[in-house]
C-alpha cells in the first residue's frame, strides 16, 4: 500500500529551486532512507511531507503530495502534523520532567485522564527503547538525560500522539556509536506499526536500516530502489560515486 504519492513536486524558496520535478512513492510500513550531499533537497523534501516548509518565508510549490488518497493541502496542518510526526537532528526536550515531555502532545490533543496518560507514556517510552532506563525517574528533568537518551525521549514524544508516519531528519548526527545503535534499533522495530522516512548523511546507516533508499542530488531524485541494490549495483554513476565517497 502506498502511504505518500508525490507527483511533479517542485519547491522554491525565493529564486532558489530546491526540489525539481520530483515524482515518487513512499510505501506503508517501510523505512525509506534518503541520502545525498548537502543542499541536495533531502530535508526540504522531508519537511514537505508534513508541510513544515509552509512556515518558511518565500516558500512556494507546485505539484502534489497525497497522504494515502488525500492531498495534504486539504488537511489541516495541525492534524497533518499529528499524523506525520518529525524527529529533528538535535534533541529538543522541553524544560519539563521526562513524563511531562512524553505526555505533552497527548495533553495538547485533549487527553486529561491520568491512567490513559500513564499508559501512553509507558508505551511510547518502550517503543523508543528508553523505558528500562527511565522508568524509576519519570519525574526527573529531561535535561538530566544523556544526548542519546534525549533523542530517544523526543522519539517517544512523537510516538505518544500515535502518528502514522515518522520523519527523521539526521536523528543520530550528534550521537556516539552506542546511542546511534539504540536509535537505529528503535527505528527498525517501529516500521511494524509506522511508515518511516529517514534523512541521513551517514550512508552506512542508510544501508543498515533502510528497506529502500533514495539518492538526491542538486534537488533531483537520481535513483530510488531497494537498499541492497542501491549499495551493491546502482544504476546511475552519480549514485555509485556518492556511495564510494568520491564527492559529498
């Protein structure tokens, strides 16, 4: 089943043509890795899937993006961002307790019942591979967590509102290898219940976790295929050169 259907998408910021004539699909319950050098359009594409680009001055677009069968232009932005959550490169915990960080979005959507909140927080922390590390300190400040734990907390906060899709924008860029492995383990398990789009500058990470991989260059989609094929037998020379580290 197709989760996102993207056709003839063009994105501009002022005179800068950031994404050019992009047509592709994102399948349900897959991990789509998106790779490419800086300024290749990866993050712009990602932010388009929940309309975060709408908040940027001088943004305009043409073409269409459908979430399942509905054009995202016709979905209220707040509702869309509940359905399509995002985890950013730098962990951004709120100045609250661990529990209140995870329950924040749930409360914003009207849930007040303590038992329901506790249930949702526990479930989200388990899915984010963090529950065992924090279950006895839920009332402590989130700022007492390590960087890797803070990132998994932000994943849990996204999961708590029960999205359909999770967008990851270089979620491990500032993390050590052990923390990176835990985040990757969490992502790998999440695809059972969620559709995941992962933008990463780490091609090895893309190869480890992606079911399919898309290679972007200068705002264009150069190649999209199963991850093992992209990394062992890419069709396009630019893809092969990038994976081999000849540029980027």
